[in-house]
């Protein structure tokens, strides 16, 4: 199975765990132990920028959205605020019932 690659600023959806269906923004790589690929994700509400959630990439699905402003801030070391994260996710969606519904809705808005 090919490993998934996620970059900072990418909007993802959780596919496993208590937070299934929740949208996050990737803020960086978390490395991993025992060969697991982990990333840090935030949502600006429960998981704020100062306490990101460490999530296995197998439990995340790409929504196809990348937020260039946030990606650039992370790359240059500038501070990203929880308000910016919330605005991005609220502009995309707040929660989703399934990965398929998010992808379907995103493809409708990209039109």
C-alpha cells in the first residue's frame, strides 16, 4: 500500500477515531515510531494551533483543498491563528457525514 503524503496547509478529513468526519488543516509532519507516518492537524476549535492533534495518515483522507496562505505562513515560520484555521474550515465545511459527501460537495463548488 502506498503511503499518503500530506503537506502543511492541506484540508483533510478524519476517517477513524472519535473525530471521524471532522475537518482539519495539516500543520506539519510528526514523524512516527515503528514506521508510522504521522502529521499534526488542527481545527481551531477543539484542536488549537498550540496543541495540535497527532494523527496517523492512514486515518486521514485528502479533500483536495490546499490553503496557500496558511501553507506559506507555515513554510516561512509566521504565526497562524486559530481564527484563520476556523475561517478556512467554515468556508469549506464544518463537519461531514462521510468522505464521499465532502468530496462530492467540494467537486460541486469547484465547478
